[in-house]
C-alpha cells in the first residue's frame, strides 16, 4: 500500500513538474512572438528564462545510456544564463557597456566548458571521463559557475542601483527581478549539492516546484508589470521630446486673490503638467499655490463647479483622450497610458474615464479607429 501511494505521489509530482516546464516554455515563447512584449531586452530575458527552465528540468531527463542526452545534461548552460541576464539588465538601463566589445567575452566560460565536455566525452580515446581528473573538472565547474553567475547578477544589481537613466518605478522592478534571480541561483546550487552528496532528488524535486512558482512570479511581475512601466516611460519620453507650440495660454481674469490663484493653477496644470504626478494631493497643490487646502477647494469649486480631485482628473482624462486618439500610441497598452497621465492604477483610470465619458478607454480607442467616426 505504501508503495502504491509513493508511486502516485511520484507520478503527480512528475506531472506538476512537466506541466510547469511546458507552460514556462510557452510563456518564454510569448515574449519573443507577442508585439506587446517583443523587444531586444525581452529577447534576452526569454532566452535566460528558457535556459533556467531547461536547467531545472533537464537533469531528470539525462540518460547515461543515451550519449546525446548525457552530453546535454552535463553542458554547463549556467554560464550562458548569467551572461544573458546581465545583458538584459544592461539593455534595460541603456548602459554604455553595450557599446563596448569586451562584454562579448563574457561568453568565454560557456564556450570553454563546452570544449571541456567534448574532450571528456571522448572516452574511447582519452579514457578521462571516469578518472579523477573528470571529477576534479566537475567540481571546479560547479564552483566557478556559481561564483561567475553571482558575480554577474550582483554586478548588474549595482549598475541598476547607480543608473540615472530609468524611472524609480522601473528601477524598483528591475531590482526585484534581480533579487529573485539570485534566489533561483541559490536554489540551483542547493539542488546540485543535494544530488552530489545525498544522491537523491527529494529536495531537488521540491526545488523544481519552488522554481516553477518563481518563474510564474517573475514572468508576471518582472515582465508584464515592467513592460507597462517601460511603455509608460516611452510615452513620457515621446511627449517631453516634442516641443509643440500648442501650449494653452494663461487664463486672464480679474486681478484679485482668487484670480491670481486660479491663474497659477492653470499654469501648473497646462504648462507644468502637474496632474501627471500620481501622488499629487490637495495639500501639495495648496503648497505650490501658497494657500491653504480649504481656501483652494472653495476657489476651485466656485470657479469650475468641481472638487479638487475632479478638476485634476479632468486634465488627466483629456490627456488620455489625446494619447488614445493619436495613432502613434496604438501599440501601447491602455494601462500604460493611464499611468502616464497620472493615474496610480488601472482600476482608477477605467473608473474615472468611464465616469467622465460613459465608456471605457478601450472602447474610446476602438471608436476612434473606426472610419468616419
């Protein structure tokens, strides 16, 4: 009876592991085939994640009786994973290292490891595979690949932290992704130690499940969310680079205290685009206008018949309408546009947009795409 339950548990575990690996591969494939995700950085990330998935699951497929699978199971793809991840971070922060030729030499350890494995597999000629030399090489590679990967990942973390070319949001996501990559490397090391010392795969199977969960976490939070932020940054850069002369003039009204505050308010909204600050509060606005919150609310209500929040959101919605109507931004997601104009979440953007226009941002975009609309 115990044997039956053990076999059932093993079968279930193998199914979970296999399913996670297959779905992980499909998700990696989507990074290079879907227009929303496809870019140079995600090409490297997709390759890196695919290598990590292969390393996680390939060990259970290695077969000593099959020279091809045996060779694939022993090649140190770990050297390649660290390099592709490092280049991914360089692309994301647009680092000057990308323009220097020396970074290609980072692939040298992987190439050397492949050459060594080819030599060790020529048993019929050198009889080295079962020798102490082969064992020494295996332990050396295990130590060097672990050190090499940690060096590259921590180096990329340092470069991201020092980068001044990306937004705080993007930097936070990249550092979070970097942290989980470090966790994956540590899990991989523990799995190798467990197999080498105890010659069992109980802990390794548990690690495969944990790594599968991490892959899903990274693919959503480190890829999808990061892509939203990247698109938001691209929209922002495009808008700030345009020196259009269509800035609305200051609204001229009577020279009273009220008119002075209202005039300054329109300057902040129309010229400084203060409404794009997602954390803009009534207190912040009052400080900028050198007045108090109560007086500011009263003035805005009397002049526009709106609350402070409604007044600010009206500017955000108008800015979003312009972006959704502009064909240049058709490739960008609605959520990224919402973040660019100052909304803190997708739900807040949709709710406010629908409240103001009676339709969702997506419906508005589709309506504008129709001919003669």
